[in-house]
């Protein structure tokens, strides 16, 4: 499917600020926002709430649902950017997310384990417990050179992060 706009996936382990950055960027870009957590089956959420890491077998249908929703949205709104907040921890997960899509940019938010843990301790209302952070960090495969990506340190302030993403999106769109 050839689409005219970009899909930006804000990725990283739990606690790096994916949702905050993705929502803010989607608002600034007047783009469609998609929260990957909304597509988790109940069993996945229950497993994470109880402190059990997800397996690939649990993640694959979830990732495919996000990809399918992205395709559906592009059919109805092909000229609108899509911003997705999704962990996208492994290369194989990112391959599922971008299957059949063009113009996908991964924005990898990263920080130290202690900084991320501190953020997770201070947030409320999220199903991901702090004890799963280590398993996510072990699972994380940083994007490689052959993946269109931008890596951003979460010690930067929110506006700086948003400006860096906008600069990369603008640069990418002018190359096409």
C-alpha cells in the first residue's frame, strides 16, 4: 500500500514517556493518535498486572491488531499522519507493526533503568508494574541502521524531544 503520509511509532520500554510524547506530537501535527495498549487482549493486561512478562505468542496478535488498525485508518484517511505509542521492543515486533506499510519512522525513547524506574513509581493508573521493567530492558533490541529511526534520550525536556521528532519528520518528508 502506497500512502502519502508518515507513520511515526514512538517506542521504548514502559515508563519512557511514549504516550505523553505521542499524544503531544499527534496534537501538534493534527495527526491520528493510536495507543497500542488499547489493543491488548484482556489476558495480556491481566498477565502484566500480575507481574508476568508477555511471551511472543501473547504479543503477536496484539501487534497484528495494531498493524491492521493502521491499515484501516490509512484506507479512510490516506493523507493524515498516524502517531502510535507502542513498545515495539524487538526487531521482529517492529517488522509486524510496519508490514505492508511505507514511510514508518520509529522514535526510540531511552533512558537509564533508574530514571525509568523512578518515572514508573511516580505514575498512577497504568497496568504495567515496576517489576517488569527489567524484563523489557532485556528484551529490547535497539533499532538498527536499516530501520528508519531516531533515538532520543529522555533526559531532554518534552519540547526538545518534540522538536527533534518534528525536525526528523520534516527531513524525511522532504527526501520523498
